[in-house]
């Protein structure tokens, strides 16, 4: 008898959880979407502010970064031969 009661309780809890998830899932999804939207807006505003500040300062430094040094020795050439 205890076994049947345990099975019935498990089934009742399962259906109760299933009902509660269907009831509260849309509200939780809306909350998560709003929080994500707020977070992305903050990040976008920070990026926009940083890019505005960097455009005036970085125009002269970008040219210096991409200069190549042809006299810089990268490595030595090795000629491999096949061994039979």
C-alpha cells in the first residue's frame, strides 16, 4: 500500500511542477529578456563611448603599430633532403 501512495505522490508532484512551469515560464523568460537587453544596452553604450574617445587618440598610433621592420631577422632557411 505504501508503494502505491509513493507512486501517486510522485505523479502528483510531477504534474504540479509541470503546471507551475507552464504558468511561470513566460514570466521568467520576459524577465531574462529584459535583463539581457539592459546588459547589452550598457555594453553598447560603453563601447560607443570608448570608440569615440579612441578615434581621436588612436589615429596616429595605428600607423606606428603596423610598420614592418624589413631588417628584422625572422629565422634561418633550412633545406631538407629526402632520405631513402
